[in-house]
């Protein structure tokens, strides 16, 4: 029996209709996916052109700075590990609990655009404190980014720099590339206390670096007081006036652990070293030489950390210092842990391997 031609016609029509519906469905799905990706899934760009980054920490306050597009208002809030809550005015949190880690958020247009944390200074002289030391880092290369990630992963209470924060010089138009980009993650969680090196001072006497980092002193000379730790940062080549100032700061300090930061490594017979020894400083941190070196000079532990980004130069410039107990060319940073009445110094390379360690 032959099939009815009208049945075939109806089937063909149905098939065409189904095919058209499928095509329309595919187009609709593609249109929805395009709309979703273009207008719904993609977040707006970061409104912050710099930061936010932490510049100060005390027992009960924290200061943040930033640059934001169109000077848009920024809303800062923080929550402490103890459950306490705080908001900031002009980038400053106040009324915080000592020795407490706070998680902060920065909202622009009611949307959180940045976050981080900080640890307020403890009151107890027995509280543990951890900080990192870097030097000669401001190059903006892959090695500096690696050091920045290493520091951020450690959540230090603060970071010290031994100068040469920007290469070839510390001009404002280079600082996002050389400092704020590579160290962005760690600067959202800890203040960067920098002294100045010759490359920083070459441009406008270091003013651009000082202003950008909101440093509390001039020419890299100021003191940091954080719980059981006091640090005097003394700059590129400490003058007699700087030495007198540092002595007065150390004599006023009641912290059980005191440290000094200079740019150029100190040599035997240095009047700076004599003063630091007389004031019972635990260690001196330096840069300038693009090596990591551990030396005991005139009875004082000296640690040079000039390997945090820029890297070795000519062989003569990176020549090993006579009398050094350890001398390495590896990129890295120094970790300092103060706890239980002792200090442990650990030099970590950019991969996180401990290449040298010593305790006091």
C-alpha cells in the first residue's frame, strides 16, 4: 500500500519547522551567552591606580593610602580576629585592639575592590614578632615579583628595606613599575619601612620615594617601634648627626630587641658600628652589595640583603666581602622571627628555600 503523499508533505514541513526552531534556539543561546559574557560576567576594571597599601601601624591604629580613579570615595572597614569591628576616616583606623590581626576591605561605589589584613603592634614585650628585610629590589622584573609573592605568603608584621627601592633612580613615574606593582600583595598586609640608597637619592634627593611611601622621616632616617622591637633606619651613608640621633632613639627605647638599617654595609672600625655595639643592637641590615652576606664585624652581626630583585652586576661589584661567613648570589629576602627571648634569621631564596639560618 502506497503512503499518502500528504503525510510525507506534513512530515517535511514538521522537519523544517523543527530545524528552524533548533536554529533559533541555538541563536538564542549564543545571544544569551554573548550578553552574559559581555555585560554580566566581566567585572569592571580595578578603580585603584595605586594601592591601597599600609603605611603605619601602632598598638591601636593603622593608616592606609591609595590612588583611585576620579578621586572616587573609598569606604574602609575592618574586622578583627577577636570579632571587633572598625571603620576608617581619611584612611586611618583607630581604637583598635593591640596585638590583633584585622582583615580590611576597601569599597568603591558600594562594591569591595580591594582587601588585605594587618597586625596591630602588641603591648607585651614577650609577644612574638616576625618581619622581612629586602634590599636593592626595585627593578620591576620577574625576580622582584617572585620576592613580592614570597613576602606576601609569609604575612610579616612589617617589611624593612635597605635602600635602592627603585632603579635606575627613584623618580615618581617609575615607582608603580618598580615598587607598587611587584610588592602590591605584601603592601596590602604589612607596612613597608624603607631607608634610601644612592639610586633613590639620585633623583630629587629621594623625595619622590619618601612621598610615595609616606615615610615618617627624611632621607630615610626614622625609627620604627613595634612591640618588643625597635628599628633605627639610618639611610645611605649615616652622618655624625644621624649617628647621634640614632643613639638617642636607641637609648630612649625600652624594647628588648633593637636593630639598625643602613644602605652601605658597615666595615670594621666604623663609628656607626661602634655606636650600635655600645647600644647592644642585635643586628645591622644593609644592601648596596648585590649579594646576601652574613658577617660578624667588631662583635656585631651584619646581614647584607642586596639580592631582592635587581640582581648581580659586574663581578667586581658583587665580589665577596673578606671575612664573610656566608656569601650568596641568590635572589632572596631575609626573614626575622623574634620569639621566646631569641631571634632567628633565615635567608630564603625566591623559591622559598632556606639557604642560611642563624639564631641569637
